[in-house]
C-alpha cells in the first residue's frame, strides 16, 4: 500500500465502545476510549476536545478526520458522523471514511498472534444468529468478496459462500462483538475465535493514510454512514409517544 503521512483525528462509535484518537504518520499519539455502552453522545465531545488540545500543544495541525463508517449501531454511527462532519467543516479538512470491519481487522492484527497467510472474519452483532461480517486478508487487510454482508451464521459455509475462499483450508480468525455466539457452529479446526477484540480508533491512522476515498467540499453535506440495513424504529412504550 502507498501511505501519505499526515496528522489524523480518528473517531470510532460504531459499537458499544466509544473511542477517538490522534495519529501522526500512522502512529498513535493519544487515544481516549470507553467500553461501557450508551455513553457516546456524552463522551465523544470531551474526547475530541482533549485530542485537539494535545494537537495544539504539540503543534500538529489536523490534516483529516477519519471516521468509522459502519456497519454497526445506527445511533452510534449517527453520533460519530455528525461529529466528524462538524469537525471537517470547522477545520476545513477532508473526511476519510473507513470500514468498521477493516478497523476490527486492524485491531485484531494489533492485539493477537495471527499468521501472515490467514483470513480475518470480523463480526458485528446484529440480532440472534445474524452478524454483519466480511472477510479480509491478514496482510494488507484487503477485502475478499463483498466488503460487508448481513449473514445468519449456521456454519462456516454461511460466511465463505460466494467468495474465493470457499472450500479452502487456510486459517480463519473470527472476532468482534458478534463472534462469541458463533462458536457453537464454527467448529472446524482451522476456525479460531479471538475474544475481546473491539474496533479502536488507535488503529485507524494507518488505514486513513492508505485510504482511497475522501469526502470533502459539497459532497460532505450529503455523506451518510454505511448502515448496511435500513433502520427500523421500534414502537415507543412511553405514554403519549405512540
């Protein structure tokens, strides 16, 4: 991959984990992270303020804002997107969307011992046995097949079907908040579960520098995150809001 050195403010709010990071030339300068669910709207502004203060103190002008674009939580993605777009307007810098699955893959590579010729299967919990998932080469984190799918996991074939990896016996590693529930049906010896892997903003800097897509100018106003599935609002149980 070709890399472009720059200072990037990274935002990741696609799951219950909320994180933001300042990265310089692909390396982490500082990260703020909270793993408790439901605090994104409260915590993200304080994280951004802290990181901007750090950038100013270190004389590091922000060159771009990187955003975890989804798939993931509808509410989390909306919070992250609105914050990122506001920063891009205020700082007059481009927005760099990065797949949440690719960020998960980078998090796994950064935290676990994974073979170079392996396949990564990041999974985000959807509902019941459904996950948002994709397949990545462990080297380069490039996508295999579709960039993301909503899959009901019933066997290994549920994930490898319709990809170049179907029937191959390479080592597969699956992880993310949708992975634990799949252990009972992913039983082949070349499928390995990795616990406690979450998408973290600290791994977005290098991905942002190699990203081909940037959103700026008039396109920024119309940018939407990658929900993968349409949002369906549940009926309120609060009196007067039905």
